[in-house]
C-alpha cells in the first residue's frame, strides 16, 4: 500500500501504515526512483501494489505510476486517485494498509470510495474565497469578505460548503458515522479553535478528540493558512467490516482479480459491474368488480367431473334489453280456410 503525496500518517491505526512517497526531485527519474524500488520489491515477492494519490495534486503521481509500470513491464501497479483532504486521505490510506493482509489486492484498490462514504471529513474555515477543491457559489465567495463569517466545508461523504448560522452547525452536518465516534483534528497556522471546540464538537457528539500536527498540504487544499481540518470516524468494531460487506465485486475477465467498477484497476480491462437483484413488488389485491362490469381476466372454467344425477335445471328465457320480464312466445298466425272440393259454381254476370 503506497501513498504518493507529502501526507504524513495520522498514527491512528498504530503500525498499520501505508508507505509514503513525497516524489520530490528535479526530474522524473529522481522523483520516482524510490517508488519503483518499492514496487519492484513487492512484485518480485508475488504481491501487487496499490498506489493512492490526491486528484488535486496528481501530475507527479501519475507520471511516477506510468514510469513504474513501464520500467517493470508489469500491470501489477494500480493507480487509485482520491479527491479527499490531506487528513482524510492519510487516514484512509492507513485503513487500506490495515485491511491489505486480509483482502485481495483488487478489492483493496476498489475499497477507497466505500471507506470515504463512512466518514465525515471537512474543514472549519473563515474564508472560502480561495477554495478551489470544493465547488462554491458566488454568494459564498463574496460572503468570505464579511467579518465574523464561518463556513463548514465537507469533502466526504459529499462535497458541500455551507455558512454556519446562529452559531449552530448542526444543520450543516450531512452525515453522522456509526456510534461511538472519534474525531481527528488538525489546526493550520494560528487559527482560533474556540468557536470550533464550542460549536462543532458538541454538535458531532464524539466520545474522543485527538489533536494532530498540521498537514503539509493542508493550506494548498483549503486555500487558506488558517483552518481547522477534521475527520469524524466510527470507533465501532464493525467500522471497517461494514464497508467491505457493502462492496459488491466480481472477477476481472482478463487478470481474474477482483473488480467492482467498469474497468480493472490493474490491467484496465472493461468489465460489467455486478447488479443487485431488485426485489419483486408484492402482488396487489384485485380491485372489487363494479356493478354492470365484468372483472378482468379469463372467465372461470366449468367444474370438471361427472354431473350429479337428477333433473336438469330449468332454463330461464333470455331477458330483453329494457324489459322487466321474460319474453312471451309470439301469437300464432290465423289459419286460412281449407280449400273447397267439388265442381266450381256457375258464373253469372250481374245486370
């Protein structure tokens, strides 16, 4: 597990830490040499390398990963970009390093986004005028120049910036991790933490608060030298197992490693994302038949089997439309007189 950025570890998971590479140097060979040696060592041991890097500072990391794949002639190095703040990315990299011995490399490469969805990460800012990593509105940009304004900017699980009104940040919090919760706090510069400790910490309700040194890339991410960066995470025993259970993966069609997205993180082969089965909707009860209308569906079939002995049922004459009773049989026509027999009478003209 590697993190290609100048982001120190939080130490929250003890010895389980991702290997950090700051990628410093004048040229690509100097920047990527240490990472290439690290990747070559693990690949010769039969292991794959998952390399995380921030999307807001990705140029050197992407070049180093391409250089390592080309120099070692292997596709066992996966590039995993993450759009998180430095403190949140540091914690997430250590969580993946903690899970790496127990899960396949493909699942580790796909688990970053799912872990980020289970934490609350952001910053307490006095100004968002220079914030470029999280979208803001023109109103928020202009409001940064007003005195006494405080903003809450979140990068996980959603990107959101909101103004804290009436000293109550509870309305700004979009998500709360599973209890019990802990919070990691890093203060940039000489930022005043009195409002943060008095308003945000009670709103979150964390059982433990841990102060950490300032992240070197914190001012570059938040666009200000004065900020309070925080990550609220769950301290429940199932805090890391629940994201693993929620991730649905399948075998890659080319390298047979685990994959959960449209493309494999290692070989780049296109795959079909597994789709969960939708539950069948419950059968709705049939509507009662209205008078004068036949219910929908085929007519009931006549009962099978021998008919019971006895006289046949009486036949009811049909009902004429608009009539109130059975039709009467038609009257018989008058019969003509029988033909006469014998000689015809003599014809005599009248005078």
